[in-house]
C-alpha cells in the first residue's frame, strides 16, 4: 500500500487496480449564506451560521433535513469537517450529493449506535445510499432510518464504524460522472475510503444531512474545481483504458446477483441459487437450490435452470490466464458461485478474481473453486493395483496445493478391484486454487471452499483429493466467515484481530490446506 499526497494507490502483482492523479488546484472556501433547507416531516431543523458564513450548526433533534448548496458539484471535490457537540444523542449525521430533487440523490449517513425505531432497525456505522422515490414523493422516516434500505432507497456501502461525541472528522468527496470517492478520516487516520462506480446521478448539488441529531457542526467546507482525476482501471494489461469490466467479458453479474443490467454482465434468472463458470469455455450454468454437479466432470446432475456464455468470450480456453476482472463483488446470502475446469493431469491456471473496489461475501454466500486442481486416479479392474492420481504427493497420499505458485491439491489414487473383474472406486479430484485481490477490502462472512473431492465408494479403498489453496490480498481482510479445505477450516475473527484455526471433518479428504491472508505491501 502506497500513501501518496493523501490518496490511496493499491497495486498487486496483477496490475494497478485503482489510480488517482494528484494534479489539482487549491480548495476555495464555501459561503453557506446562499444555502437553503430541504425539510421532511413536521419537526423542523434549525441551521445556525457563523459570522463568517463558513460554519453551520444544526441545533435541534429534528426530522430528516438537508442544508442544500446552490451549485452543482460535478467534477469537483468537496472537503470539510464535521463534529457532534453533545453526548445526549446517537443518531444520523452526514451529507447528500448528486441532488436532483427531494426524491432523488445520493445519501451518506452515519449512525453512532444501533437502534430500532419507526418499525425498522438502524445499525451503527456509515452507509452510502441511493434515494430514488418515483412520482416525486418524499422518502418516509422509516426508509431514512433503515440500514437495510427499501424499494426506494438502495444501500451501496455500509460499515459498522460509529462516530464519537466531541470529535472532529474530516470528509472528502470527489464526484465525477459515474465514479466517486468518499474518504472519512480522524486525526490523520483514514477510517473509510470508498470508491464507487454508479451512474444513477451524474450531476447534482451537495448538502449537509441530519436526522434526529442536534448540535452537529459542519465546518470549513471548501470546493476544488480541478480535483484529482479519479479513474477505475479494471482492464488487463499495464495501461488499460478505463472500463467497468475488463476484456468486456460480462463477468460482473456472476458475482453480483443483484445486477439487472445486461450491459453490466449476465443477469441471474429467477430462482437461481448457484452459478457455475466453466473456465475453459466461458459457459455459465445456473442451478436452483436443489442443484448438484459431478465435481470430477462438471456434469450437471440436478437443478438446472438455464445456461449462457459470458459476452466477449472468443476462444478456448475462455480465460487463458485464469483472471476475471470486476468493478466490485457482492454475493448476498444464499447465493453461490463456482469455478470449474475439466479434470486434467496438468491443471490449468488458478482462478484469479480481481476487484477494483470491495469483495463482500455475506453470511451463507459461497465461492468455490475446482480450477487448477489435479485429476484423480480411476478405479482399477485389477486386484492389488491402485491407479495413481496426478499432482503433488505426500508420501503415498495426495498432497495439498501450494500458494506460490498457486496450485490446487493432488488427485487421489483410485481403488483396486476387489475380485479382479469389478472396477474399483475412483479417487477424488484435488481442491482448486483461488486468488482473490481487492483494491479496497475483502469482507468474508460467508464461505470460500477449495475442498478436495471425496473418493468413490466400493469394497476397496480409494483416496480423496488433497485440499486446495487460497490467497487473499486487500487493504483490509475482515469477517467471521470460513475458508474450507475440509481437513481444516479457518475462521477470520475480527473481534480478537487474529485468525483462528479449527478442525473440520476430514473423512477421506487427504492433504492439508494452504492459506494466506496477504496485505498489500
């Protein structure tokens, strides 16, 4: 991680994911005397200006309110500080931007403590939302309060960082059409930095936001008319043009089931639970909750809904270097994505998932890989002979994959015939190799699986496949999820700021896992 003139530049061995230039003009202080109040509900806010008209204090516990500028902030940067001068409340502070009207804008709000009210729940922390109420109606107090969002308010980002009483926080917003950055810091420490690709509103005004929180001071705000140029570099190669999805593969929708725009990737069909990407052909198969595949061959056994080919795939293998580039990744609860290559004696490349922003796996979400794993041995029709599996060995057993280079686990040996006629059970394929790199954070509350495949059953024994390997690289890796190679599971424990290991059920899964949490350096 390189700190340069106040902006984060995140780089990996796979290339620069995010870039911000540093050529800019001096900020110009903002005169707040021409700003106006946008009030919701019946309890009015009270905005008191300083003598210099550069500080605004919202003094009362009011219904949602915006103190709105009289200028458009497109291609500008806004910066300033915010402070709560009381310990008597714990509600919402923040700002709006891209303001079109009282029904349509981006909202950044920040809650100090968890609280239920207005028949909904607000979780502590910062949230970035898109307010878009059809027909010109106002958002309701319930919609403003809810962290989960609604049909009229979409949540783009959320964390659980609370604000503190009597503490100054610095804010910076860089707003360009389709791409914007929000940074929050305190005492020189960056608390949050979001770079977001969203084109709901590509212009609009800026304003301070307040809901049910008095004694909030907005101070020293200034605008920069030639701000740092913000670009998202998601394409392959050393100097790609800005693109939402590299290579025009249409891969974005595979790890964003909420996507409904076919130009931004495949759209998940109704009822789909599992999306399986074949790395050799670019085909995507969607399965329902009963879906199952043969892990050795990739054959769909049940639950088939539909299939499609990723746009832009022109040859075989579809992803010769194993890389899939994404603007951002958000796999919600109950959704799963898997990556598969046919069983090979010499495996293909690992699956390398690159995100220009965050990677978020919510609880019960799953990413699995059987790519870059080694083929199993077939069952034998000869007594006393066990066909060997391919790949790394640990003595006579299949071994785990490796981190450097990223390779999957070895395939298990097949079983001998029990009578010299009947074919013995086949071995299990090795677990896959998976690399996930994010320019910002990886939040793992779900499951990453690179398990070896269980051996077939029969009257003689065969070997299961060795566990695969996982590498995670980001500015921050957090969460309470699991990384599973069957013999062991690794739990990311953010509460105690460490990684805890715990044994899992091994069965016939042989080999130990390879795992690493690797920060940028």
